[in-house]
């Protein structure tokens, strides 16, 4: 029951036709009241331009090719676009300057999230920090997570990240066709260690990892725009049987999240618990004022988000290296000059590798992690360039559109890392793509994620020359159409840049 046809089928099975009509009419009326959004402001400023208003029974956003469709609207109507459906207004931000002036400078008005019934209220029971509405609980969750993931704390995880990134090289030597699985294993292993202090699993098929990845797939499925009719017709949640799937998924993920926290608590009681996010949470539970379920969901949500995004970025780096040999060679030349061929790259090399930094940033721009972005909710009218983003509007910073801003990124579909470098070859700090979100809703795990991305990119490019298989060229547009961009399976040829026996020896010697 993850699409409109399934949901509608259940609806009809549950109700007789007269009752269906009555409930639908009532739901429509309540939905209008619940989704408060003004079509003009009390200051008289007009809405941003956009397509004709949609009828109440139509989906407010497209459900396929979502990011590209929103980017097309930005190209047609301008950097800020409004989509109307009845009294509900959705505003799309699609250019860099507008994103800075609205999402960042006016960030205090956009801390809130729109109401999310299916995922926020039913699946997550209001405990998923990503979708949490602004207020006391959000502030408590945010304080708790930031204390453990700020830059100084993130530095302490570097040995774990380096160890697992070395394992990725060995995994690829043993099984080059499984490179996407190896990226997933890396991400899951690191986040398990960081979040729960869990010993690194040996395989992506580890039962625990498979359970958590299953929960991630449920979340991805449920959060897709248009996945559940209850978002437009809130009374559907009270129809017997309608929420059965979401209720089951909630119990499944809460059980897993609670098991992980209980394991850490047990180790703490025996005084054998290593450092972890959950251990810090438990030790400071009085200060954070979080319930057991809130702590479980906070940790579990961090695992799910960090695992999916990091694995997909590593996969994208492999893709762009294989598809752009000149850019790959430029980075490898730099790595060889700075690091040399007699030792492996380390975190200490990061600031001395601007070509590598540019390569990574261009990959994140070219295929953003979250092409659509997550919606914010305006808690007051925001006036921009004489136009009004009204209180109650949903506001989406569309990363796909922002990263294709022709003023900042000429020829945006071209993969060109040099756009991130100054004339003297230094890495530019004056441009950004808001990879990790906006304002107070920025991803709290960004510092850990950036370190994972760097060390994997450095080791992969130091170790291998990556190329397309001529018999199976890479389709660089073949990504799943979900909230988090995930490349579909593709082949890459990995050629060790050092004799394989020597490379294996170096990896094992540094890990010893």
C-alpha cells in the first residue's frame, strides 16, 4: 500500500459507496482547514509566479521525475515558483541566490516542517528528527544530536572511517563487480560503530544490516510525494485497516532501534561499552530530557540517514571517475605528488588536495544526494523581491535545480571539477550547493559524512584506475526516483595502480 492505486483500493474495499462519498467530502473539508496556506499575504504582495492552480483531487507535486520536473518549472517561471492547490501553497526555490536569501537569511521563519501524516505521525509517531515539527521536542533532539556530531567529535571517528575505507579497497580487489555492495557495507559499518559502538560487520549481508536497510527502504517508499492519500485526506487515517502497513512498519523499526539501545545499556552496566552516540545519549539523558523511545528513534534515524547517503555518494564518485578519465587522471596526478606511491592517503592530506576536493564537490553538485530536498514550512510571511511566501506555505529548496543554476554553474550538465578552483589552483570557498540542507535544518551528521566521503575518494583514486566496460557503458542518468538518489547497478573496471600483491600488503600493513 505504497501508492495511490493500492490506497484507493483499500479505501473502496473498506467502505460502501454512500459512505465513501460522505467520508471523501468530509476529508476534503478537513484537509482544507488543516493545510492552511494563504494565496496572498496581508501585505498585499503577490505569490511567486507558477503554473495554474491544481484541483483539490490532483496531486500537488509530480510523483515521477520529480526533481527534473521542478527544475523545469524554475527554468520556465523563475528562481522562486509557487504551486497552488486550493488554499495550499508550495513554493519551490531553484536558484542559489534565492536559496541563500530565503532559506538561509530567513531561516528563522523556515525551521518548521509541514505536517506529515503517513511518515511523521503514523510511521514515526512524531519522533523522527528529520520530520519533527519546530518546538520543544525538536530543540531537545537537535541539542542531543549536535553535541555528539560537531567537528571535534567527528574527528574522533576518523580511525574507524580509515579502517573501513581500507577494507573497501580489499573488497573491490576480491569482488570488483560488487562495488556498490562494498560501499553499502562501508557506510553501514561506520554508522553502526559511531551510533552504537557495534563491532564492524564482515558483510553487507549481515543480518543486522539487512534489517536496518529494510527499514530504510520502507521510509523511502513512504515519504515519496503522493505515496499515501492520507496526506490530502487526513480522515483516511481513521478508516479501519488503512494504516495497517504503516503501523506494522513502525513496530518493526521501533523494535530494532530499541534493541540496539538496550544492547548499549547492557554493555554500560557491565562497564564494557565503547564510545558511541547512544552511550553519550544515555549518560546525558537527564540533560537531554528524552524518553527511551525518543532516544531509540534519534539514534535509529541517524543510522538510516547516514548509511543511505554515504553509500550513494561513494557509488557516485566511482561512477564519475569511470566516466570522466581526464578528471580522474588530474586528481591522481595531484595525489601522487602530495602523498606519493609509497604510502596511503590519510586525513592529514585533505587540505593539500584541492583537485580532489573539487572532484568531490562537483560530484555532489552533478548528482545531488537529495535531488528534491525536504520541505520546510513558513511560520510567517516571507517577502522576497516584492513577492510573498505566505505563512503556512511548504517551501522546498530543490537541490537538482539549485545545482543547475546557470549563473553560478555554466553548462551545468557538464562534469567540470575545475569550476571549483581559482586561477592559482586553490579550492574556492565562495560557492556552495547546500548539499546538507538549509538553516537550522542542516544535516547534523555532515561533518562525519564529509570525512567518510574524503577518505574513500582519496583511497579509491590512489588505488585504482577506474573505467567503463565498453560492452556495458554506464548510464549516468539511471538513478532511482526517490528522495535519496541511488544509482542503479552499473559495471566499472578497476585496474590497480600498484601491483595487486603490493597494494594488498600496504593495506594490511597500515591496518595492523
